C-alpha cells in the first residue's frame, strides 16, 4: 500500500495558474485580477484508491473552461477504403496509402491503439492484428473493424511482457494475415500520483516491463520476420510528452522514465535497422482523453492538464490517426528515429 501522508504542494506556471498552498493561500500574480481566480480541485490517489488526498489549484478563470470531459472514449465508426478512388489520387496523396500492408497493433483493443487501427484500415491496409491482454474487448474490436471496413482483422490475446508468447503470436500473424509491414506499440499502463519515495519496486518493474520491455519484444519479434523476409517495414512506438519533460502535478516517475526510455529505444532501433529498410519512430502524445486517464479521482487534475495545454483541452482518441498513417506509409519514407509531438502545444511552455 502506498502511503500519501501529506497533500501535494502544487506549483504551476504563472500566466496559467497561481500558487496553491495548504489552506488555499493564494500568491496573486500581477497579471491576474482577483475575480479571475478560480479554484480547481485536484485529487492525489494511491494505487488502492482509498487514500486520496485532495488539494486545490488556483487557476486563471478568465480563460474559457476546457471542453467537458466525457465519461467514455469518443467512438467513431471506420469507413471502408474504396480502391476505386486510387487512380484519381495525386502522387502525394497516393504515398499515404497502405494498400497491401499488414499491421500489428498492440493495445489495439481500445483507446489510441484502437483508433489508429481504424485509421490504418481507412488508409487501405490489407489486414490488421490486434494484440491485447483484454480478450473479450479485443475480439469485439476486431469484429467491429472487420464489419465496418471489410478487411481481415484478427484479435490475439497476449501479454506484451511474454517473449515466448509474442514470438508465437507474431509467427501466427505472418501465417494468418501475411508478412507484417507495420507495427504500432500502443499497449501501455500508467501509475499516477505515487511518490517516488513510496514507489513499490514490484509496481515499478511491472510498469517498465509493459511500457518498455513489452514494446521492445513485439518490435524485435516483428523485425526478425521483416529482416528474414527482406520486406522492410515501419515500427511506431507510443512514447509521450512525459518522455522529455516531467509531467505535473502528478508524481509518476516510473511512467516518465519508461517513456524516455521508449524514445531512446526507438532511436537506437532506427539506427540499427535502417540497413534493413525498417523505419522506427515515436509518437509523443500530450494528454489524451482515453480510459488510461479515466479515473474519477483524476477529473480535477485533467482540468489542470487542459489549462496547461495551449489548445485548452485533452486530445481526442482519434487525434493521432493522421500521424500514425503518415509514419506507417511511404509519405514518411525518409523519416526514421524521429519523436513527433501531438500534444495540443503542451511542450511549448
Ligand atoms: N492517453 C494518454 O493521455 C496518453 C498520452 C501519452 C501516451 N500515451 C500512451 O499511448 C498508449 C495507449 O494509451 P491509451 O490511452 O490508448 O490507453 P488505454 O488504456 O485506453 O489502452 C491501452 C491498451 O493496452 C492494453 N495493455 C495494457 N497492458 C498490456 C499488456 N501487458 N499486454 C498487452 N496489452 C496490454 C490494454 O488492455 C488496453 O487495451 C500507451 O502506451 C500510453 O502510455 C497515452
């Protein structure tokens, strides 16, 4: 059990927020009038969710409220790819097509992985494999993607930490759907609001094992086939803005470290596998409105995250789709080792 004995002392940048202290003392910025100050509740929770600590951020209330936070992922229905349009496309637009390509998407049962899978299908992918620990959801998502787009979509229940199982599943994907051309590593977990001094070592290793080692194992298994078959490919990792800056006010040292490591891992693989025509890149999303962040106790923090983002809101689950298609396709054929932000401007501050 994690013991959070004191409310977090939160400090946020001037111009967005003022200073919050115990007892709600407010250090008034010279740029804000008192009537513009608004208090936003922030909950800090431990893993068992029973030891939440609450505090208050004083934010600039003169700005319009961030978009309301939905209670579940915004769902959209994929549209089937129509081959008939291809001849009329310009060479530039044709380069974005994924015709004939087979994709593996980990964490594809829901969230960002699910949305990017829909996008791959809409861009003409030949077949998609969804790899996830969630059997029922994975099966449902695969059935839905097949129903809406008509392409073969197969769900494989597998834990990305299990090297042997991953190797077997990737072998089966090659047999079932064809040689893999695209890999999106979207399986991931987060532990927020756990103080470093209280971080349980088993939990720390668990997170690193999924976010870092799991992404490596899937990429390695797929790259082995790409190298043996001399087909090349595109591998995409889901890193995060947390990979290059410490997110706050939540304490999440393991997550931040895992995403920094994923970013550097991708660059290393890009260097090693360029000779095999395998490109490796990372997408670094800002805060996205998915189930990963959907905890009742995080709602107050989400308002703070939105206020820290120039666009004033969290990203929608489908707002990485275009970037994923770009990186998966020939449109990015000279792009490798890149870490591309999609964060509503969060990183500009
Ligand atoms: N949502 C955000 O704000 C955000 C921001 C930056 C980066 N990311 C990253 O994007 C990726 C996807 O996040 P999301 O918001 O879609 O999360 P999500 O929780 O909605 O989806 C993650 C999926 O990964 C699967 N998964 C978890 N552990 C697994 C394991 N061991 N083996 C196989 N599958 C496993 C889950 O079952 C789930 O379906 C993660 O790597 C996350 O760190 C998310």
